[in-house]
């Protein structure tokens, strides 16, 4: 849209006064505008043309000499329309190496969940309708028995996300009272979810016990008095305290709570339903183990290790869940039908562990073999090298993926991908930033990771069926 200093500017009419600009109607009636009116409507075209003309008028009045004709102005308007109608939420390639990337939308849903979501969006469904006796139902009923079967819990309820789950649980069980938490577990999750702050908003008072690295049973016992509503454990999901440490096990905290007639709450964060070691992955405590250890309430996310939609799942003792469901906040935090539609088939996949790693997209990504990614890297390396030219070096490289979203923060999954860096050390920093930007501004943006003076593209999340689309747009990097 350069209107000055273009090589053809001699041929273009010179505009030095606003009166030389065409009328809005003249541009609107031009041939090129007709197609745009057809696709985007007269209103959007009029608005765009007005904006272009008023922008040009401003520039002329500021003393600028324009070199452009009506066709250029229509092109400018067309560009404005394209920008205005372009979606803001766009698919990207997540080559960061972090599978559950919160900023990139966390879990990818399994196909059965995607199909169910499309159904739920396009047809009425029995969201809160009991098809057996025609009476009003409860949306939690759609998944409660499935969740109980998979976790061993007595009852379950679903809210918008795990942060909402923690808020609702504390507001129900501890409003106006105290909750005892180990100092080593006062976590902040990205996006400013801090247990102390959530506690305040829920109307509960936090009582910290122990020290950052060591908490003992006697610390919990010493903190309990007549104002105590519950003992709480928070899973250290995005950090690890190592070295000289001591934490009290879930079972021991539950034992202390029950001895004093109090409930024990666990915010599990990610909350897996399976023993991940069975799939060759690092161990993460399961929801079932936490329930079996004696936790009365356990909360976890739907879109972390579980691999489903954004949701907060609360499981636990029947009478506590009943109390939680009666809290007026539940109505404010409940999930919509789209979430329910996605959650149910995702959970159902867990009924067949034999097909889980194939069907559950996140687990399929976690369990991809490094040799798969290596083969892809070897195919893509020459394509990328020729697209980027001699100023960059493209190498295949072993790297480590992460599960992400706080799950297993210190465990890595061996992976493979491409490492790209400037060929010359001159202005290497700027070249690297530019490189990252070139990938980010592709039609389907490619998000990698800058590390050690190179751009790393981890191919774990580029499954075979996406590779052609990835390769196709590489020409645009040049
Ligand atoms: C991720 C996480 C949360 C927040 O869960 P969302 O589903 O993102 O709201 C809360 N607590 C812990 C321990 C977490 O790991």
C-alpha cells in the first residue's frame, strides 16, 4: 500500500488538495468493489471506503503529496475489510515442545469429543432433562457416574475450571473459617491464580504451617483449633522443592483431619486418571490414589493431563458434594453444554485403556517416540534450509518436550526437532528475533522456542497428518 516512492509513481495522478480525492460513491461503484460488496456487505464497504478517504484527506491536509489512483484506494479499502473480517483466534503450530501450553489453549480434544461438540452446538440435547421420566435433570448427572467409576469417588460436580473448583469448595466449606495449608504448597499458577488470594475471595482465612521446605505432622496438629474448617493440600504442579525437604503425605494429613472431625481437601491441579507409568511416562499421583488416601474433596482440571475441555472437576464425599452443589456460586461457575458435550466422550475413552494412547490426543502426543520426530526432522531439514537460505543454519537436533500446564514440571520427554540459528555471529541476536517473527507471521503461525541463541522447533506436536500443511507454507518464509 505504498503510495509514495513507488517506481510507478510518475504514472499516478498527483493529489495535493482534498478536492482531488474521489467521492465515496465513485469508489463504491467501481468494478472491484462489487465483489467485496457481495462477500462482505455494503455497510462494511462504505465504512472502509470512508476510512480510506478520510485517512488520505488527513495526509493531504498535512502537506503530503499523494501518488495514487482510484484502484489503489479500492485496494486500501479491501485491505481494511480483510483485516476487519479476519478471525482473531487462529490455529497455530505449537512447536514449543510444551504439549499442554496454556497460552496456546492446552489440551487438543479427541475426535469423539469434537464430534459431540458439533452435535451439541447444532441440535437441542438433554442437558438438564431426564429422558426416562421427562422431568428436569441435573447437568452433572451426564458425567457423574463415569467420573466416580474412574476415580473411586462417591460423587462429583463440574465447574468452569479448576480455579473455580477451588473457589467453590473453599467458599462452601470454609467461609468465615480457617484452612490449614503447608507453606511449601502456597503456589502461584500462571495468570495470577494464587492459593492465598483465592482463599481470601472465598471468605476463608489461610493458616500457613511449616516452612517452605519442611512441614511436619505436628505443624498441622498445632494449627487446628475451633475455627478450623479444613486441612488442604495443594499439588506442587509448576515447581519442585528438592533437597532437604519434608512433606506430610496425603494419607497422614487426611488421618489428622479425620481425627479432628475435619474434611481434607486436595487441589490436585492436573489430576491424572491413569498411572502414567503404564504408558512409559513419569509418575504423577492419580485422582483415585488421592481419594483412596482419604481426601474428602479433590479438585482437578479438565484440560490438563485429562486431555479434555477446560473444566474444573470436583470429586469426593457425597454429603460434601451435595453441599457444594447448593452453594449459589455453583450456578455462576457451572459449565455450558459445549463443555459437557466434550467432557463426556473424553472420560469414556478411559474405559478402554488399550485404545487410550491412540484415541486421547494428549496421551498420543505424550507417548510419541523420539524416532518418529527424528524421521520428520530429517524430512523437513532440507526444505527449511532451502526456504531460509544461506543466512541460517538448520540442523536436526535431539531436544526435550515438556508435558506443560504445571504437570510434572521437572520431567522431560525425549523428543526431536530442528534447531535454527544465524550463520554468522554478526547481528545474530537481531537475526534470531527476525527469524522467530517470520515463523510467527506465517499464514498458520509457527510458534517455537528461543533458547541458547537458536530457535528450536520441537516436532512432537506436529503429527504426520499436519506435516504437509506445515511444509507447504515454508516457501513464504523467504
Ligand atoms: C492449573 C492449576 C490450577 C488452576 O486450574 P485451571 O483449570 O487452570 O483453572 C489450580 N491449582 C493447581 C495446583 C493447578 O496446577
